[in-house]
């Protein structure tokens, strides 16, 4: 339980200090995060192709490319979700109705 509470505190501190860290508008950060999440599966095939291009032993190169691609895909998903969650999306704000 103590480990979980320290993890939650660390995650809270990360989110609090990550909110203002974006370049450009919040919508650009949201779009970049969404693009990162959507295009992350392409990392697997790119890594497999790169590893097997000049491989001497295909099964090891395929396995290495698969593992590397899955790791990079997971990294892109996590960073993209972090961008989506921490982007203060201003598009939801509504102007007050003037009479």
C-alpha cells in the first residue's frame, strides 16, 4: 500500500508539472498526442523491416525487430496519452451568452 501511495503521489506531481509544458497551442498538443497514439502500430512493422534488412540470421532479426517495435509502440502510446491528458483543451470552453 505504501508503494502504491508513493507511486500515486509521483504520478500526481508529474501531471501537475507537465501541464504547462507544451509548445504552441493546447489544440496542437492534443493533435500531436492523438497522432502519436494512432500511428504507434506502424512502429512494429518499421522496426521489423529495419532489423531484417541486412540480417544474417532472419529469425533472430525478426524477433529483435518485433520486440523493439513493440517497445517503441508502447512508448508512443504512453507519451501520446500523456500529451492528450495534459493538454488543457480550450475548445470545450463556451462563451457566456450575451443578452
